[in-house]
C-alpha cells in the first residue's frame, strides 16, 4: 500500500519518505542515543535467538542481549563504519558469549568424522516426503535440531548459529570470530552434517540403491552442495552425474536449513525490549 509503514526483516519500522536510516546504513557519526535503539529494533530478535541457541536458557539469553547492547552503547564511539553496524554488534555478542561460556562445564568437545556423519554404508536412508511435512513431524524435527545445536562443540556451534540462525555471510562470520573464512566453512559444513543427522529419526526411510559413483565423487558433490548453501543459491547436479543417494541426502540438508530459518523468526519478548531501551536511556543520562 502506498505510504504504508513497512518493516525490515529484523522487525524495525521504516516510514517511507522520512529518511530514517536502517541499521546497515549507520556509519558511526550518529549519536549513540539514536543508533543503538535502531540496532535494538532490527537485531534484538536475532540476538535473542543466538542467545537461546548458545546458552540454552531464556534467562541467560536475556542477560546476553542486555550485556551486548549495553556494551555497544558504551563503545559506540569505537565504531568507525568500516563494516556493517550489525557485524560490529555480533562481534561484541560473540565476545560476551565466550565470557558466559567460560562459566560453564561439561562442554561437548568431540565432533564426529565425515564417515560417521555420512550414510555411505547404509542400505536405507531418511527421505523428505513430496508433500509438506506434517505439523507434528516438523515440530519433532525442530525439537531435535534445537537439541543438536545445543550439543555442538562451541567452536562449531557459533559459526553455525551465526550463519543459519542470524544470517551472516561467511566473510562476516570470519570477521566476527576473528578466524579465517576457510575455517568458518570447515566448521559450518561439519556442523550442518551433525544437525542434518539429528532429524533422521523424524523422517520416513526407504531402501536406496548402492552408490553408482565413487565415494570421492559423492564428497565432491557434497562440497558443491554445501557451498551453494553458503551462498543461498540452488544446487544443480552436473550433467550426467545424478546420484539418488546424494539427492536424498541433500534434500534432508535443505529441510534442516529450512527449519533453522523457522527458528530464526523468533522475536524478543516485549518486556525485555522495553526494559533494554530503558536501560540504554538510563545509561545515557547516568
């Protein structure tokens, strides 16, 4: 509708013709009293989702959100506009996550090998039905994915959540975590396989024919599929290379990613949002 208020993907309102900046247009020249509430509007929901996945507890997730935005408010003068303000914000969140994490014990350390995560030897495979997944099955798969994310070793969980829940790019994640983009890809790709494995039990299974290509061909196809997921583009099998087992496996990867996108739609509790804005106002006059 012409002239209607619209929302950004993160939930912030924009009035057509007002000239109001979005969070990604912030360059550091704005007063913090203007910039940080805008970041709250657009990114508090995703940051709360990150906290839930990382901390596994709503109260700790709220603490993470509050600490992140208060630090952003106090350090706004350090933002120089070289990266997106949202990337700068998630770098702060990552540091807060690490500090929270040091208080915990019992962190899972081991990540399975590729052979353990891939169904090379299985005679039957989980398959995604042609019709939409029944609501109860999708909810079961979502619960299993939530549990699997919480069980990821931290080095794998953070890149996964930043990509599949928050929606950052590979290069942005590398900047946030201070690691090479190749390392981000390695950890993200392995985490995707672990998360995909978690929904196997929620899906119907059927027998599939033995692979008609070598293991290396299947691994090459998997790498190409993972890179398409990184870019957010569709994957197409190369000419003359159509592997039934790979196709079924890739469909479950797509399903897992789709459920992660559903998880990312969570919103910050209104009471937390209002309390956070009040804390920021108090910080500004303190």
